[in-house]
């Protein structure tokens, strides 16, 4: 997989996880998903705010001795801060994509298989049709899809 595919998988993984706080008790990934969502939602705006404020404060306009030359001298530093803050959501998506592509540990994989079998036994046509059951070697993205479909059907 290339980096773009990993980032897209990370976006899909973050979108699939249901926003149910009770999942935090059972899955360690819940906190990572919540953190990734927070970073992707707010850090681009924080990066822009930091960039603009860095230029504004460095220009000297707030204290009355401002000039464009001072702002231009602060431009490289403001760009570094802004690019750093913009890179954090990208890092979160890459880490989420890598995690989504990993296989489930044996205990979680057996729980996943049991859940798929229970859904089939209960003849939940909607769950069975929406989940492409990967029972041989399930990955974290499969678990997220199972949880998403399960919680969306409980409404």
C-alpha cells in the first residue's frame, strides 16, 4: 500500500468507529480513534490561526510599531509552526490507516468471529448483507465495520 491509500484507509477507519462512549471500556482503540477525530477536526484551523497570529504579533502592529518588513521576516518561522500543526492530522490518519490494516489479536479475532456467527444465527439479514465477513484473518477495519453496522441497527 502506498501512503495515499493508507491515509484513505485511516479516514475510513475513523469514520467507521461508532461514537459510543461505552466502547472505550472494551476497546483500546476507541481513545485513539477519538483523538484522531479531534486532531483531524480542529488542528487545521489551529494551524491557520497560529500562522496568522505569528505574523501579526511579529509585525509589531499590536504595539504600534508595525511594518510589513517585520512580518516578512517572521514568515519562515510562521510557516514552520503552521506546517507542523497541519502535519499532525496527516500523521493521525497514517497511524490510523496502519492500525486499520493490522490483523486482530487472537482473542479479539475469536470475539469477532463469534459476533459474526451470532448475527448469522439471528438471521440478521441487514447485518449479514452489510458486513463482508472476513473470518479467516480479520483486521481492525473489519472490527470497526462490524461495530458500526451493529450500533447503527440498534437505533
